[in-house]
C-alpha cells in the first residue's frame, strides 16, 4: 500500500501560478506510475498529468504548455507546477498512485482560480 498526502492548493488570481505537492509513504520509484487528477464541481474526475516510474510524462490537452509534472525521488514527492491558471482550472486536485492492479488516492487539495 501507499499513502498519499497532497498540499499546495489555494486561491489564486487568473494568470497566476501554484505548485501542488504529493507526499508518498514509500519509494515512488517502486510505484508503476503516479498522476494528478482533478474534479470540478458537478463534473467527472479527469486526468491532468501522469508520470511513469521511467520518468515519461503525459498531459491533458487542456493543460499542455501550462502545467508540469515532476518528482523528487529522494523525498518521495510528486509535484504539479501550474502556470497561467484560469477559471477552468478550479477544481479539487488529487494525487494518484498506480501500483500494478491497485490504485491509491490522496485526500485532495482545492484550487480556486478567481479574481
């Protein structure tokens, strides 16, 4: 199993930036893949960015060029740098770990983009 704890959300103005963090309870190199999802009010949860343990990454079209997923292997941390935020990015953001047949989720961190 793996426990995930997100942090870094908050209120930001349009055009601003936030950096989300996800702390994992064990080595992220031993986790097949980790990802950031988000869920806006009355919408389905959607994949934002994914990183395989090889380091390969993928992004949703809506965030390409604005968001960057990264990790700190030594600290077992996953990050999501979010730039040029807009109102459509308002959502609860969740960290996910994919370990073989198991999925693990954090509790989420709220991001609100508003002037």
